[in-house]
């Protein structure tokens, strides 16, 4: 008897090859929509008569892929934004990818950092009087005040409240955003004082080339030797430590089943998690202080891998009950990661 031949599609072959490619071997460039966003950002700076231009590079981080390298004019951009195929891959594993509007918001924020470092604004007494002590340590966690009028609101998570450097960067971003009448939007807010300061200081230094233009790259993609599969934790089960694995199996085993008698009445637990992934991520990240979507997403990805690996299932009619249980479990894992309760 001849064994049945299994055909693998070209798409599957391409996917396998891509996942097993080292990031440093990928033909990455700042081009396409990403380049268009950067050029649009340059036009925003030009409209404000700012000569300074930060230096952008593709970095290897995927969870915290954006950032201005401390003390430099170099801004890291997530490498996957440099290629449509990589953007699709990222969306598959993380559920979302930055669009044009979000990219521009982040570029304005990070350029605020770069300007702060290039002109050493944080060393000025007037800057410190407005924004606070730049040398203050970044808190691992910070308690937000959603209704505070002492800080502007630009990026999510009330980021301006985290640190004086972020307060400056967020204020700069609001001031730079085209079409935003910040004087009207923030009228009556204490934060208006910060925006007025940004307006004054940028008129003073906008046409000046900064003396400090330190260049340094943190985790550039061109030096990242890990594969995409390793970065995206595709084999999530093998990435878990022994104790973590036992915890996941034990906890998920209390929610889902190893087998059921009537197959037509069951649903694969991994498919159930996929279906409700974004709802769980949004809800948990919204209500748990100091959490973010990426950390929640990573936990769900590991749960899915364990469920798939052990063939866990659930009774189809118990969807609402299981959704509540899974959400509670994800919440516990997130809180435990943040506060190290074990």
C-alpha cells in the first residue's frame, strides 16, 4: 500500500523559511509606509521651523520596539514596520500593528526625547522648574491619575505621568501635532503652563543646530542573531520554565478538559482563546494598573500553546462561563508578573 503523500503549500514553505530566518539576515530598510510617515514627520518639524532631525534606525525589539536611546538623537523603530510581510506576521502573533496615525504620534513623542537630549534642555533650571527632576529614577510601576489636569494626554496609559522626561516628550508631541489647538484644548488645565514653555523654548532653539548630537544604537536589527520564531516565541511551550509549565497545565486543566465523550459538543480550547483573545487583552490591559497589551498577549499566546499541545477542549455550551474563568486566570498571571506575588 502506497503511503498517502502530504502536500505542503508554497505559502506554508515560505512561512517556515521566514520564521527560521535570523533578523540580521532579513533585507530590512526604512521604506514604504514607514518612510512616508517619517517624511510626513519631517514636514511637521519644518512647519514649526525646527532644523533638528533625529536619526531613525530599525531595532530588534518587538514588545518595546519604540524608543529614543538615552542621551542620543537616535530613535529605534520596530523592524517589522520595514516590510509588509513582517507586519502581517506581527499582526498574526500580536493581534495588531501600528497604523499611520499611531506611528506619527509615537514619532512626535520620541523626537521630543531626542530634542531634550540634543539640546540638554533637562539641565536648564527653568525646564526642571516646569517638568521636575530629570535624574529621578524611572519607576517600574506608576500610579496614574486619569482625571489629572497637570499632564497632557497624547499616548495611552497617561504616559506623561510616568517621569519628567516623558512629561516633556508628551507635551512636545501635543504642541507639534498639526491641527491641534492646544491653547483651546488645554485651557484651564495646569498642563497649559508646560505647553506654553514648549512653545517658547522651541521658538528659541528651533533654528539652531544642537551642539550635542551623540549617536548610539540599542539592539539594532542588523545585529540581531535570533530568528523570527525565537523572537515571536512561536514554540511557546518550550519557552516556559519547568515550574511555569506545571502552573499553566494545572491551572488550565481546571478550566478545560482533556477529552469529552461526544466530539460534536466540544470546542478546542486553543480556538476558543483565539476567538476571544482581543476582548480579553483589551479588558485586562485596561483595568490592571501597570499592565500593557503586549504582556497580556504573551500570556494568552502561551496558554494557547499549552492548550494545543495537550489537546485541551471545552463543552461548547459553556462559553460564557469559560470566558469568565480564563479572564480571571489571565488577570492573575498579569498581576503576578507585575508584583511578583509567588
